[in-house]
């Protein structure tokens, strides 16, 4: 029953982000064609490539859903049920941000091609790089889901381990939302910047990648808390407080990673967009971006500290 529920959660939530991202790409492609109908073929091809990358987040969710629906789960147990439910939560939530985020570079690349047809190859390359980075939180989520499905935790006590598994899925899945979305903001701005000033491609791409790397850190924090919850040995306990503390740790890091991931992406988006207009001030813009991201990141660090306290102290 839990495997079926987890599979439904994985695919249902996993379909949300990719559909939105693909729709954004298609909308910008329509705008691009209306601006420059003579190159509609190039715009159409770029749209399909961008949508294919955004689709990968939902394909990851489909893989996890199929595994949960059709694999041989062996002897039923409540611990396996919690692990399967955690796997569905990790992959379902984890695909949302990456799907939406990957749509931004796809859409802006389509529109940029209508403005600068000669820079089409540069825009497509930048789109693919930026979209690939956006998919990393979804990949982290899939890794956690696969671990929860296939690793044998049979010797662990039911309580509080069931809460640790569900918390691990929530920590990774929710934290991935902000990082995937934030990375897309930076990647979309880079395509917009290259379309405005094609000769700025090197500086724009560099700052995009740095900004995206910082945007991924909340997802990495979520991954860290997930690993601790999955692999730390918890003694058996009949107290309700113990499993609730572990569940709270996953929720704390999961929700706590959403805002910083998006905020870091906004800081990177602004820096990338303005570097294209002021290439000579790229160093100063990057410095401001990194300081701003560091301050935004502090809330994710607070969440991680509270999660660690809930795991190791409470």
C-alpha cells in the first residue's frame, strides 16, 4: 500500500514542475516567432530541446513511480512502508523546482534567438548548461529515493526509524524546490544577457555557473540531513517525542531550504543580467552577488543547525 502511495506521490508531484517549465518555454517561443517569423524553424527546434531537458525531472519521477508500483517489495513491514513513502516524497517534491527552473533558460533562449539569430548556437549551448545544473536537485532527490527503496534497513527498530525515513524524504524533496527554481532564474537571465550582448558570453556564463553553484547549497544541506536520517543508528524508543523530533528535522531543513534557494537565484539573476550590459564591472557585480547570496544563505544554515539539534540533542 505504501509503495503504491509513494509511487502516486512521486509521479503526481513530479509532473507539476516539468509541465509549468515546458509551458513557459512554449509561451516564449510563440513570442519569439511573432517577433521574427523568418526563423521560426530554429526557434521551434530550440523550444523542443529546452522542453526535453525540462521533461527529465518528470522522467526521474516516472522511474521512481514505476519501481514502487512494480518491484517485488519482499516481506511487508512498517519500516519498508515508511521508506517507500519517503522515496515518493523525495522524488515528487524534488522534481518540482527543477522542472520549473529548466523552463526559464529554454524560454529565454528561444526569445534570444529571435533577437540575435547569429548567436543561436551560443544561446543553445548556454541554455543546455544552465538547464543541466537546474536538474541537479532532482538528481539528488532521485538518489535519496533509490536508497530508500533498495537499501535493506531490516535490522533497524521501527520506532523512531520510520520517522527518520519519512523525514529524509521531506528534507531532500522540499529543499530541492528552491535550488532548482533559483538555478533556473540565473540560467534564464544568462540567455537574456547573451541575446542583448553576444560578446559577453564568457563573463555571463561564468557568473551564471557561480551563482547557480551557490543556489544549489540548500539542496546539498537537504541531502546531508537526509543522509544522516537514513544512516544514523537510532536506539529503539517508545516515546512519541523521539520520532517527532526526527520528522521535525526533515521538515525544518526541507522548508528551510526553499527560500534560500530561490533568493540565491534572484541574486544571481540580477548579477548575470547586468554583467551583459556592464562587462567591465563583472568583478564588482560578482562580489555583490556573492555577499548577497551569503546573507540569504544564512537562513538555510539556521534550518540545518536546528535539524541537527533535533537529530543529535533532543
